[in-house]
C-alpha cells in the first residue's frame, strides 16, 4: 500500500489544493502561467496559545505553497546565509497568508512549517551522517521525514506543571521550591538569543545560552513579574532546578517530535535518535 508522505507530519491531505503537477493556464494575452500547489500544515499548538487578534488564533493549520525555483534562490543566497536570514525568508516566501508575522510565531509551529516546506521541495527522504550512540560508528542513515509526528504538549507525567489559562505555565521547582511562570518561545526570542550569542562571541565574552534562554522565557518567580527579580533568580538557580526546568519545559512546548527509530548497521543497537539537522536538510546533495 502506498504511504502518504504528509499525514504523519500533520499536513491535512483533505485540504490539499493540488496534488498533480502545476497546471498551465492561459490569460487574455496568450501568456502561460503556472499555478503553484499548496498544502495545509497542521500546527503543533493548534493555535491554542496565540492571543486574540493574532492571524493564527484558534487556527489548527496554516497554508503554504510548495517550494519552487524561487525558494531555491533564497536557499542559495550567500547574503542571506551570512546574515542567518535564510529560514525566515524561506518561510515568508511560502506562506500564503502574508499577514503572519514570523517573529510572533511559536517555535514549534515554525519547526513544523520548516519540515513541511522541505518535504514539498525535496521530498521526505533525508540521507545524512549519524553516529551510533553505542559503538560510535559514523554511518549514513536514511530518515523519512514524513514519519515524524507532532507533540501537542500536555504530557506532564512526573512534573509539577499547571496551565495558567492565559498562555503561560506554572512550574514548581523541587530544590528551591520557587514557582516559576514560563511562556512559549517565539520567533523573535530565537532571533534575540542568536543575536545575543553572536554579540558575546564578537566581544570575547563568556557565552551563557542556558541562562539567557531562562531569562527570556520566565515570566515570573513566586508571582513577582519584575524582570530584575527573574534575572537574579536565574543567576543563582540551583543546578538541580535548572535541569528540572529544562525537562519540564520540553514537555510544555508543542513541537515536531524529531525522534526517529534508529538501527545501527554495525552493532545492531536500536534506539530513538534525534534527527540531525545539518546542511543537507535544506541543501540536499551538498
């Protein structure tokens, strides 16, 4: 039986605008035009955490165009690559609704769009190098991106997590007994953290990606929303609490589940392995 390359990732087959090759149409001036196919991509958040007035508020899916030669030009732009703007420009280009601000798109939803866009452009087959965690053999492995699934959040087993009802989550830390309130990462947060890391590197300052992210996503500590209080707590947070918060936050965030069943060709070890995202993901064959 033929397998649908889109349903496992959450691309709604019933809403597909075109599955056949682009059709030629003729206008009054006798010029031919292509109609680019589109797909509806299911969002991990289901639009649940966007505020009222946001284009994706309450929306379970978003429409994108298939990748074309235009998008390949974007992927090949040395200027965009140098300025770390390739992904942003790529998604801007394929989004049908141009009113969606990528800076205000949740990270998990953005990841789903990136994977779906890659599939429409180059197919679900992704061949790359991986290292077996058991025997450390470097080998080529074929991943099928269509088999990736969505994690919609809500699996809080073994964690003390409570939804606020306002798009944030309360996480009680085991060591300090502090109640933290966190929010989901947005595109603008990713951009800020990337720019901050680049600035620190340029100025030869010690990089601090973990605490920088905590300071970005923590809304309050014990009900105190003062940013200075949040930053002071992050700087002195016990390592046990830090580890707990990272693990708990991962269960909060709706996202694409990038874990894939891996079988080592050398030692036969079976495990779920994180799909490595390297240059070959958006630049296959390079």
